[in-house]
């Protein structure tokens, strides 16, 4: 029957460094007509909308849905502008494991604070977007648990209960908490915003430096 495997994106599938969020940062600066508008804002494991709201607050600007929609248009323009650049690169052997899993009866999904349009641009760049039939995205909720709940509801609608075990793969402590919230096993990868030591303290089911280390679970 196979397992249901939820992947995070930044720091898990996509390499996380100073380039990862450049299109979003550029969109913020254009929207606010400023420079370095996101300085001091931690984007790790957060929804894009939640980040946007904090940025506005930092600049003494109130949030409105109209401003959000205006920003989204600018953000899409920046995603397209950076589509052929190297801002999005594969994290360790993420592409290899996703391609291998796609040939099995496991179900692949996403839990990410990324808006679906950002997720699509990033994962299309790596050639793996096509392997994820559904997922929970930044537009599905302001907080991680809400996004995860939406992801699970979408999966159940698509597959019913056609899986034996459920896993979450992510690079942050919040991914660990999300997995436990869903009743899933957690695979923590040490390539993101939380250190290996920080992750170990949360007692994940598995802790890895690359995806080859968990091939025995699924292949």
C-alpha cells in the first residue's frame, strides 16, 4: 500500500542559504519602495503571508487584503524574473530520492509555508514539481499546523486512506512538532535552519544528513 510522505521545501528539498528567498525579498523591497526591507525577519517554517504581515508591522504599515494581493502580483513577477537563475538549487540528494520514490506506490505531498505559486516555480526548476499531486501551502493557513491539516485533508480526499504509514520530512523543530500534531513519524534532516544538536533534543524518529540514509525505509 505504501506510505504517505510529506516534504518541506526550503532547507529540505531546496538548499537554504542567502539566495533562497531573493525573489520574495525583492518583491518586498519593490512593494515598500525600500532596501533590505526584510532585515531581521526570520522566514524559517513560516507562511509567506505571516512573514508579509510582520514586515509591514516592522515598517509601521497596516495589513490589508488589498495590499496582499498587490504584493502577490509583484512576487509572481519576481519569481518569473528569477526562474532561470541559480537562486533555487537542490538540497543534498533530494532530487534523487524524490525521483526514486515517484516510481513506487508511496504517496508524496508537501507541507510548506510557501505559496503554491512559489513552490511550483522552485520545484519546477528542480524538475520535481510533477511528482507532488497535492500539498498544504501558504495560502491554506497562516500557521504551520493549519497548513498541515489542510495538506492531510487534501491527501485524504485524493487517496482516501490508501497508505499504511505517514511521515514528515523537514529541517526545523516546527516540522517535528507538525509531524507529532498529525500523528506522523518525523524524519529530521540537518541541512536547514536548526542545528543537528537542536533537532536531536526534540527526539525525532530519524535524523539524517542526506536522503540516502533513509532509502531502506521506502525502497
